[in-house]
C-alpha cells in the first residue's frame, strides 16, 4: 500500500529518528526506485549525519540543545524551557519552503531530490541577535525573566482573581511619567527616577511597587486605564479569554466543528484572508484514519473488496 502511495505522491515527508525509515525499507534510495521524481524530506532533531544525528526526541529537546532554554526563566533559577516542542513549530515553515523550492527545481529539471532538515540548525535562525551579541561583543545573554533589554519596567504582574495577570511594558519616559501619575509613584520621580537608566538601576524596587499596585485592580479595568494613557498593557489571556475575544470573534478565528466521538469543539481558522479566494470551512473535526477509505478508493483505485480486506486484516485503524 505504501509503495502505491509513493508511486503516486509528489512529496514524501517523515520525522522519525535517523535510520528508522531506512530500516523499514523506505529510505530515499529505495523510494526513488519506486518514484524517481519524488521529493523526500526527513526532519529530525540534529539532521541525518554527524556525531549527534542519533539524538532522538521531540522539539523541546532540540530547543534545549540549540540554547533556547538558557534564555528562559528567571536569573539564578533553573530554565523553564520553551512552551511546547519549540523547534517543531518553527521547522515546519522551513520544511514548506524547502519543499516548494524542490518542486520548482523538479519543474525545471525533472529531477526529484532528498532534503535533510536538522531542526536545531534551523532554529538557530531565531537566536541571531544572541549569537551576534556573543560574536561581536563577547556578551552572553542570560535568562531575563519577564524583563526586557530596552523597556523598563517590563513584566507580568498579578491582578485580582485566581491566576490572573497583566503584562506592562514602559517604552518611553513619557509613559513612565503617566504610570507614576496613575500609581502615585510621584516620590520616585521626585527622587530622580525619570529616564530609563535611572529606572534600570532601581528596577527591582519598581517591580515590587507595581506588583502591589496592580493587585488592587481587576485585569480588564486596569488594562483599559493603562492603554488610555498610552502605556502598553494587556491582560494575560487564557483559553477562555481567547474564545471570548472580540477581535478573534470578528475575524472568525475559532470555528465550531462536530466530532464523531466527542462533544462539539473549536478549531482555528487559516489566519489568512485572500481577496480572491475563500478558505474552506471544515464541517467536522478529523479523527484517526478519517481519509483511509477515500485515499484507497479515489487515489489508489482499490476496489471495495481490497479495501475491506485491509480493514478486516487490521492494517487500517
């Protein structure tokens, strides 16, 4: 069955640890014998070659190897790590561009090819500023917590409610003056804490005072108060907040769908709006094996008897 799919396909993607698909009999050399024009991409943590290529795992491990975890968390505390398998989220974008490039090359030459994607290498693109700081100035960037290299104060502060927070970032001296007026921090201004360098010198004290002040507010009210004064601020949103968000609702971001085994759910839309085409709205949430019969019948032209035999034999789930 897989041989038939490979003979039909333009692109074959896999993300096993290096060597797994070869042992299954579907390495690139075997695949190209089935379909000489096929484009195959293997996406693994460290790439298919080199002393670290056997290193297997998920994107959170590649993020750690790449150095992202060293930038997460608070100073003098263990790293918190990136949210989710970070390099899985970033590498697929590189994969898509590489596949498009290979398809264009095939259109011009007729030749397929193999693409070796090392997730850790691709992710280093997003550490360019930190790499430059080391190569140019010898500066090692450490975990800053919620602090920012330019905005001060910058952080996430508790507000009223259970596990409710607001993010605040002061970019300019004028915004700092406005914040001091709202929070009654006039003594700090009188004490010479006006520009960014003075604020940086007393950053811990300022954060403590802001944290005490924000806890007297409900998040949405404080967000509106700060934004009205031109101070960048936003409540930290959880899943329920996002579902109720007016902007996302206006854009139709969350789409209600039915599922064969569970209660109705919501999936995210395409995030893109094209002027000359309309995205297809799903009618139901996918489940494992949803397209099996359609692919076998309409793509591979298997008859009903053969499809039934695959199902009865436990090959299809």
